[in-house]
C-alpha cells in the first residue's frame, strides 16, 4: 500500500509542478526530479513484494510494476517539456 501511495502521490505532485490544471501553462520544473526519485522509490518498494513462485499475487505485483513504469515515463516526459 505504501508503494502505491508513493507512486501515485509523486505523479500527482509532478502534475501540479508542471502546471496541469491550466493547459496553457504546462512547463517543466526542476523540482520534478524529486517526484521522479519518489516514484522510483515507490517502484522499488513494489518490487520488494515479488515472490519467487508464480501466483496470482505475483501477477498483480507485476501489473503494479508496469503501472509504476508508466508513471516514471510520464514524469520524465513532463520533466522534458520546455
């Protein structure tokens, strides 16, 4: 639960730092690097939940890891927007 909250919170913070509600003010911010680090920390916390033997729990954790990867990619894109 902590990992999911870290990743989603970092994504929400990155959206706010990019000026999301006002589409005409979208910009990159150097503070988004912190959101990127927090999202990476959330992904590492999610990866700790993986088990060696495959099960539906393992599949759910893999889906969460893919979600974290998409969050990281979105933050990198918002960071690169001039």
